[in-house]
């Protein structure tokens, strides 16, 4: 079995065992498979399970802050140690390879494996600092590598010099190929000079790169050989040194060029823009993110529009469609449907659901308000009937008692009183109880004042007994009718104890009368005329109901009677005038109507009104959302006008006269509408800024003022002309740069990363910045932004015309 070394995604060198005859492609494929494998989630930590972090105390938060500050301070030193370690482990690996070259295969492999193991340990130790403090750690690592590899040329040249190697070769190695000590005077001597310099550069470059990472040794040797011999003399002004050439050879030139264009479009807004882009929310482009952050950079906006135009994979179009789909879905949810037909069906269903809840509430309250009048109307005739029956029984009882006394006196043979006869027939007896009812003539012997007749001559004793029974019966009937009357009267009296009283419309009429007499309303003829008509309607309804007010009639007047009266009297008014008049009239009489219904016993009336009005408010909000959806589809500016409160008529038409404040009427539901409006306004402003920045972008891309002046599109902000300008700009960059810009401007994070792609030649600038304490402050590092946030752009080369680097 053979051992194979592969550099992993974490930067560490991993060692794998495999067949002796494995090809490099097989080794790479096997390693990538191993790197891509992830550990299975355990039961204790299930995948996608989200746990809320426990609430932290102030002391815990303080400790975290201290740990953060400590980590920021330590990170550069950890990076420095890692950079030096990289050189040390690279040198150890070279030592192992040297041992293998002289035949000590196992010893050499052991040295190489130990180097890989120790390098991995070092990388694991510094990894947390790289994750949390990438800039500070990375800067320290660069310093360590540069400091450790700086004297490589001199170190290699020293033993060669002692060994007597030719001085030009020693000088070339010592200076990394930039000096030989020779003075070329002819073509032949120049060729010798170039060859020696190429040799020195290759030796130093290969060793330096290999010490950092042996896999880069060949690239370092290539750069070291080319720079001092070919590139440096020819492209010195264009490339400005080793850095650009390394970018060309390693394929980073297009990336560097794209990054420079992006940075140039931001200029003095570079640092705040970088921070805003790194923090941008997902799902939006870089230019959208920058506009949301309120950062003005017109050329950057133009570059973003150019990226959209150069996109050949429809990524931007799909992103824009996704954004609009999200906005539509939100509006569809608020409106209750995707089309006006679906919205109408949803409104109808919601209205029916509201009625199912509120109709029983309303009917219960109205019935309770009418209950007293209905009970009184039912009980009053019964009470009168019982009263009359009781009086009749009382009269019958008295007559029967009189008859009993008279018949008993006659039966005893007593003298009849002078008042025995009737007024019309003084000499005749009244008809006996149960008789024919016709007075009977008195015998001479029985006339008043004369001796009585013999008891055996008449039936008066029996008649006296009959009259007694009748008297007792009448007394019982009278008592029963009195008890029934009292019971009914108690029923009627208990209504008020239960909160039920006869419905009284007098307060309503009094309110109308006070309005009619109000001198402040004398000029409002229409309002006063409608109030007079309604007064007649109220009194007419009571008369038609037998003098009893009906709560349902009041409800009908409140709901539709006012509009009907206005239509009858002023049918020619325009809808808005009718709406205003209806609102004024309702405001005048609504309160006394509701108070009358409640006072009569409809205690649930106000709760019904509140429930119904709340439900109707929600339905009106849904109707407005439907209008907003319709405008969003066909009139984006109209949508913005509506949502921003600049279309009060549309709002008032939905919510009623005087209710024209969309923010008040929609409440919290106005928030999503405002968010969508903000996104639309953002995109409009992006387009405007892109148009304004087209000329600046053209200059950044290397167009001369003369070229710009010949293209009118750069001086117009219309969509057509800005597209023409973008057509011109598209031809100013290579295909490689185009694709990098397209990918970089897709979102804020990509753009933030692209901004960081510094040319290799700026490596010394980075080191110089880090070495100056007044320019380096670890506490100023904003971790999420991945940038140095000093407000001075210390990383940019001073007085450098970057357009010279245009490809």
C-alpha cells in the first residue's frame, strides 16, 4: 500500500493509503469523496432542530464581550505563529523529500507524514480564530510567511558563494533574479544576463513558495523565472511589479480586474458599502442591498445594471421574478385570492361567516328591547279581563246576600220593610233568585206594614238557602279573579327588575328637534330636510304598530332608512355628496337610536355593533388589499401612491366618508404594503442612480472623455438610453471579467467578497498597514463584514491610475 498526500478544503494536508498504482485522478476523486462526507446526526442533536438560546445574564454577556476582545487581540499573533509554522512544516517536508532522494524512503516518508500531522494540528488550533477573526488572523499569517521567507534568497546564496559558484549566479539567487552584477553590452551578453536572472528567480521563487506550501513550488518557480527576465522589463509600467504578473500566471487577473472596477465604483464609500453588502439580507442583488442601506454610489448601480444585462444564465431575471412572486403571494394572502373573482368569492364567504356570528347577537338584543312592550301588550288585556270579572263577582255576591236576608225575614213571618218593593213596582216582590226575572204582585196580606203570612204558605225559606249558596260562590269567584289579576300585575312589574322597559323613541325625537332648532345648522338645508323626514318616519312607524315602538324598525331606519330618505329627497346628488350627507345624518341620530335600544333592555346591542363593525373593518381591509393587488399588477406607481397615503379618495370609497387615512384604517396590515412599496421605490431609485452613474462607470472602465462625449446615452436617464450606454460598456471588458462581475453582483455577500480580491502587488501595502499601529486597531474589525473598517482606505495604493490595468 502506498501513501498519498492531498490538500483538503481546510488548507491542511491529509494522508490517505491506497494501491501503489493509483493514478492522481483516482487519488483526488477518493479524497474529495472523503472530504464531502458529513457525520450522521446523533439523537442528542437532530438535524434541523432549532433550539432557542437560553436568556443570558448581564454578567455572562460581559464575559462574552471580554472573550471577544481577548480573541481579537490574540488572533493576529495566532496568525503570525501559523504563518511561521507553515514555513517550518514546508521545510520539514523538503527535508523528508531529500531523505527519499538519497534512498531513505521510510525515514523520508515518516518525516513528511510528521510534517503533515503537525501542520494539521497547527491549522486546527488556528481554525477557530480564522472563523471568528478572519482578517486579523489572516493578516498575522501573511506577516509570518513574509518574514520567514524574506531572506530565502540570501540564505540559499550564502553557501553557494562559499563554494565558489560564479558571482552573477550567486547575485541572481540572492536578489531573486533582479540583479546579476553583469552589464549587458550586446545581444549575446544580454541573453546571458537574462538566463542567469531567470535561474536565480526560479530558485528563489520555487523555494519560497514551496516553504509555504510545497504544492505551489512549481508555480513559484515559473513566476520567479518569468518576472525578472521577460515580464519585468516589458510590462513594468503596466503591471507595476511581481504582483500583477503572479495574477496573470495563476489566472487571477480577471478576478483582480473585476474587483478593482467594483472598488472604483464605490471610491470613498468603499468601507461603509462593504459593511452594508456583507450584512445584506438574502434574496436581493448587491445594488438593491446598497440602495436599502442608503449609500449613494451611482457608478456601482450602473455596474449592477450592466451585470444584469451581461447575465447569460437568466439568474437576475429569475431573481427578480422570485422577488415579485413573493410580493404577489403576500398581496394574494391579504386580498384573499389571486384574481378579482377569487377575491369576490372570498369576501362573500367572509361576509356570510360574519353574519352567522352577528345575526343571533342582533336578534337577541332587538328581541330583548321589544320584550317589555310585547309583555305589556299581552298582559294588559288579561289584567283588565281579570279586573272586570272580579268586579262582577263582587256585585253578584252583594245581591245574593241581600236576597238571603229578605227571604229569611219573610220566612220567619216578619213584617216586610217598606223598601221591599222595587222602585218601579213598590207593591211587588223582586223575582226570586233563579226565577223568571219578572216582579211578582204582592198579596194584600203581605203588603208593607201589614201582618205577615203564615210560613207554610210560601217557599221563602228554600229561596233564602239558595241565595246563600250563590253569595258564597260569588265571593269565591271574586277572590280567584283578584289573585289572578295580582299575579299578572306582578309579572308586568317585574319587567323593569330584569332591565326590560317599554321602548321610548322620545329621546330620538328630542335629538332631532334640537338639531332642527340649532341655529348653527340653519344653512344646511339638505341635512335639516332629511332630519324632518326621518322624524315623520319614526312617529309613523310607532303609529303603524299600534302606538308601540319596535326596535327592529329603529334598526332598519339606522341601517337603510337614512339612505332611502336621501335618495327620495336628493336622488340627483353625486355619490360622494350622498355619502357625506348620509354620514352627517347618521352622526346626528345614531347615538340616540343605540341608547334607546339599550335602555329598553337590549344590553347586548353595543357588543353586537362592536363585533359587526370589527368584522366589516376586516372586510374593508380585504377589499383595499384587492385594489392594491390590482394596481401592483398593472400600475406600480399607482400602488405606491395608494400605499403612501396619496390616494385618499380610493381609501374613503372603501372605508366610508371621513375615513381616508390608509395607515389608520389598515392598522398593522399597512406594514406589509409599505414593505412592498419600499421595495418598488428601491428599484426605481436603483434605475435612476444607474442612469446617473453610467458616465462615471464608463470612465472607470477606461473610456476617454472624447469617447463618452460622442455617446448621448450617457447624458440621459431614460430606460432606452441607459440600455444603449450599457451596450457600449459591455464591450469594454473581457468575457472573464464580465462573468466575474455578473457573479459578484448577484447578492451582497458575493460583492463583499469580490471587493476583497486585492492584487498580489498590494500585499506589501497590506503589510505596511498592519505594521503601523495608528492604522491598525483590532477592536475596529467588524467580523461579519470581513473588512478592515478603518475609515481611511489604507489598503489602496496611493496615486495609482488603475485604468492602466484594464485588459
